[in-house]
């Protein structure tokens, strides 16, 4: 449960894996693609369609305007050349990214149609379409499907580095952190640069190696090419700072991300999170509203609803919770998986027993740290704290895969331990949650403090187990 690097070689070894990345950065990722597209390079550099093409074929974040240009260009081209499998795959990849950036799962249905058309036109050796389907499955949170499509692409092109970030994301979603580390090692053998750095940061964060994750993101920000790419890495750096309770650093990163790319809605939601923690609630609400207007993700609706609830504005909270349900239904209609956020919502604000059923089924498909935490909490809320505790331990113990240092997860564990009479452990974990991030939730921080007050200080006669 600490920030110290674990595993052979420690921090130094992990940093060495990517040590040459910064010097090879700049336009390394984009340039490798653009040299294949001389006809699309203008006198003043690549046009928007070329920039987006370079990005989506390299797994790099692209701007929304550039993605729209690319999609329109490929659509016009395909009306004249419907047997161009590569263009169908590019169109599908662009639609996947538009769906991500806009939180509009309707784009994913269009992406799937394009990618499957690419496979129909070229059923053999079409690794590009297979990678697109892996990216689509990740976007839909179908991590098992992403792994299948990604492995099929890797079988065709084992040295194509762009497959590995997709497989790493899928492995993380499935809770297979050992496989994610193996895939990261292979990615680093094939490629250096900001994409590899950012993916390494995500793996390190999941393992609890925060300092290493922050260092990799700092390098990725410095090495990023286009503004949309740089903003995406700034947002991730802000999220890391938020998770460790550093409000000022988090806000600085989020604000810079939005300045760099005004369509970076995750950073706007991040600003809402931090501004609420700073007591600037009117600004926080405004930031969340802007984020939801451009990217109506159910997670943002849940956060804003809970902020309203903490302020006693239950009717406004109910509006956001209704939006959450609507977005989950829309996602399901287009093949996307939102059971995790819906289960979290139901556990705290709805039907806890329904949350247990939903999350237990999800656990069977995706036994990740996040699902372990959510299922444990839902069981607790449903009055089954004894069953909940092993899942809470799984989510918070590095030896069991729960390496990520999350104040929310540790809070959940402490509250469950309090319910089952493990008062010493409960006291330790509730304190730890507040140490990790004293501002982690406008609803839960007061509950953690109240629970600690009721637990009081351990009795001298109670012995070390009570401390």
C-alpha cells in the first residue's frame, strides 16, 4: 500500500525501458506514418485529414475537427471506391475515436459497420481492420473481445507495435496486470515515444508505482506532437496528481490540457473535481456542465450528481442520475458495457441488490481491481459485509493485484471492516484513505471522518490489533 516500486529492478529498471524515448520523440510517432502519405502532405505540413490519419493509425489522440475531416474524406473516397479495404479500416478507426471523444456510442455502431466491411472486402491478412475492432472493443469495455481481435492482429503482424497498446489496455481491463507488463516490455522493444510512455504510465499507475507513472507522463507531454495528443497526456497527469490529493498540481495540469485542446472534456471534468475540493463549488458545477455538454459520460453525471447531493440539492442530483441512466441505456443499445458505473451508482443511490447481481456477472467477465472494489461495496451496501471483505482486500492489496492506491477503494475497505467488527483495521484504512487523498469525494470524506470519530482511539488494553 505504499508508493515504492516493486518487482525486480525497481524504478531504475522501469525508467531504463523508456529512457531513450524523450530523445526520439517530437514527431517520431506521427512522422513514421506521414512518410507513407506524401500525396497528403501540403506545402505547409499535413492537412487535417492527414494529421488524423497519422494519429488513428498510430494510436495517438487526434483532435475532433481533424477526425471529422478524415471521416468525411474517407466517406467520399469510399463512395467511388467501395472495395478499398484500407479506407474502410481507416474510417472505422476514425469513428471509434469520435465515439470516445464525444461519448456518443452511435459512432461505434458506424465504426463496426465500416470495420466489418473492411474484413468482408479483404478477409485475409487484414490486420488493420483487426486492430480497429480491438480498439472498438476496448472503447465498448469489451476487454475479452479486444484481446481476441488484438491477438489475431498480432498473429498476422507480430512486430507491428501499434497492436501492443490495444492489448495492454485489454489486459488491464481484464485485471491481468502480469500480462500487461509483459506486453509493455515487448512494446518498448519495438517502439519508443510518447504513446509508449503514456501506456507505461497507465501500467505503473495500476501497479501503485506513482512516481514512475508521473515521470513517464511528464516525458510524454514533452515529447507529444499535436495539441490533442499533448492535452490527453496532460489530463492523465492531472488525474495522477488528483489521486494523490495534490489539488494545485492537478488543477494546473487540467487547465493546461483545456488550453491546449478545448475539446479535452475529461480535463474539464477533472477541473470540476478539483474545484469542488477547493470549495469553489459554483465553478466546479460550471466545469462539469461544460464537460457533460461535450462528452456526456455517465461517470461525469455521477460525480456532478454527488456534488449536488453533498450541497443538499437533491432535485438537481436526481437530474444527473437520470442522465446517467439514459447514457447507460444508450451505450447498451450500441453494444457498449457500462455495468461498472451503473453498479457503483446503484450500490450508493439505488438498488444495492441489483448492483450485486450486475457486478457479480461483470466480475465473471472482467475480474479487475475496479470491479472487485465495486462488487465488494455493493455486497456491503446490500447487507452482506462478510462476503464483501475478500473483494475489498482484493482491490487494495498489491499481492492480490490491487496495486493502485485509491482513496475510494481504501475507504470502502475501512467501512466494510468496521461493519464486520475489525475495528483496528477499519481505523487504519479510513485514516489511510484520508491520507491518500483528503478530498476524494464530497459525499464520502465526511462519512470517513464521522466513522473515525465514532471508532475513537484504540484502548491500551485492546492490544496491537486495535491500533
